[in-house]
């Protein structure tokens, strides 16, 4: 989990072991989407809201890997919906 002295890149925060953490707002900026998209991923179970640690301000934070996995899942689900059905 991030610590106050950790380096903070433009998007997200990098901790001592190199893991980059994002708040919902930072993840949305990084992905160039709305924070509502990230909240939607939480509701759909792509991100585990209940298990997410929080930063020093009480905001939920997710690793870059968690955000990337949620994005892949959302893209996969969207592609499946848009796939033409065989008649």
C-alpha cells in the first residue's frame, strides 16, 4: 500500500516496490474515461470495491494491474455484446 513518502507520478502513485496505485479519479484520467466508468466496473465486479485498500484520505485505491484487468474484462464483455448473433 502506498506511503506518504512514495513518489507520485502524474497519474497514480508508485510505492517502494514499484507498484502503481490509482484512486478512482486518477484511474479515470489515466484511461481518459469518466470516473463513472470505474464505478460501473466496481458495481459489475470487475474491481473488488470491498477489498480495496484506501489512501491517507480514505479514497479507494487500485493497482495498475487491477485497473488493466478490469479494462480487459469490460472490453471483452463489450465485444461479446456487439458480436453478431448467428441466425
